């Protein structure tokens, strides 16, 4: 199957590129939802949910590493910071169409008490009718015991029973595609997730405008690795921290995404991750990498290099807001000052729609 879109000029019809890309995406995701591989692989394609979200406000938010748990466990997650972030997201105007969580939603994935706290403290989001689309983090898995029930805690996922075992899925949002990955498993070509991921990437039309990859473990990060200590609980306690380096699994994923980006010059590719409890942004080989792990979990220090796209030092409790319009994408990161609960827009950038720029030439 040729993944290039049909040219409107060739068939004499006035059909927009975005219409054709959306149609192709709809066929692609419908086929994958039935477990029908569009490309032959040695490993059969695994059925994965294909979810369509209709754009309304054309805005969504991203945040992660919240670690909802008992407020007394302030050495693992700051209860005030995480609740302030939730309230800020719920108060966004216009209301986001949905929110993406980059993993480690709770501290103990097997613990019903932690999920009860999640339900209670995310009520403002449900009241605001903001859909939640999470990916699985290592604390959500919690040694494996948290995996089977993870999807049941989210209204938008609980009807997809296949997520009990394989927690990866895709989303269409206008002329954007989201691939929500499970970084607790690998992406090898002979693995179930790896087969699904490669099929999805190979099926992407050339004029897809935005591809978002969401994965818990970072694909790029400059976190200061090694054991350290951090003051927590409003300075009343200290706790050990151990920031994470980039795993080989994600290094291999990075190569795969670079190959995709090279073959799709009109597609903007953004990768969201968490795991390291801070905010980071990098741009390399046309790909934008964002670590959004400042949802409440104990902060990790980051080495800010001159070539980084973001340079502010210190802890960064935050959330990200992404807005789409006919011209492109606007990104903003809002940073919380935990001392007085004030907010500051600490990072921003814009990306134009490359397909639109090409059509205007």
C-alpha cells in the first residue's frame, strides 16, 4: 500500500490535504483496531484501541509523575503542588479537550487507597469534563500487579479490555495522531508492541501535520544521574532521589523516530515523556522532545546545557498546554511557585503547519 496521499490535482477534485490525511488515518486506525496488519511482519499485529477525539477547543494539556498517594507521604509526592496543578488545569479557559498523563499517575499501582485519592483529587477535571488519556509508568505497574487494573481507572479507556494486558493505544485528533506507548515493554521488531508501532509509523500519510509520541521513560534527558538528597515536606524532611538516565530501549526508539522524521518532512514530530521529575525540552534532527514529569513527585535536578531549549534551574512543578489552530501549534509551559502558589509561563514555542506553508507557495 502506498502511504502517499492521493493528489487532488490528479483526480480533478477540490479535496483538502487535511481531509485526505484524516480519511487515511481513520482507515489506518480502524484496521489496526481490528488487528489487521497493513504491512507484513514476522510478528502478528496486536489489537490496540484506536480512539478518535473530536477537536472542540483545539487545546489539550500534558503533565505527569503526579504520584497520587496519602498526603502524609510528602517525601514521595508534594500533596499541595499536585492539587494546585489539577485545579489550574481544571480552570483553563478555554477548557482543554483532554489531558495526557505521562505516567506514574499513582505511587502504588496495586494500592486501592492510592486510586481512591486519585479519584478524589481529580474530581475537578471530571467536573470540567476534561477527558484523561494516560500512559503506564513504572509506579503504576508496581512490579506487575498494577498493570491489569490500570485502564479501569479511566472513563475513556475502561471499555477497552485489551488494555488489561497490553497498555498501548492510538488517538486521532483532527489531523494529528497520538501513539501512546508502554515503556515498561520494549519496541523490538519481533515484539507485539514493536510490530504495532512499526505498522502505525509505516502507515502514516506523508501529509500528516502532527505526530505525538507519548512514553513514560525519556527518549532524551539530561537529569543529573546518581544518588542524591532533596529537602521535602516544606523543608521538614529530606529524602533520597535517584534520577534516571536514558535506557537503551528508548535510545533504539529515538533512532526509529529519526528515521520516520527523515521520511516525513511535512510532519511535525513531538515526543512527550516523564520519569525524571522536572521539565526539559530539546530539539534534535527536527524532533521536539519534552520531559513533563513535574506533576507533584519529588523533584530531580537537571543539568542544563547551553544547547538545551530550556535553561531554568531548580525544581519545576508544572503542566504544559498545547493549542492548535489553522496556522500551527502553540506550546506553553506553566511553572508553579510552591511557596505562594503563583504561576508563571516559563517556556513557550510555536510550530507552523508545514503542509499549509507548502500549499501557499
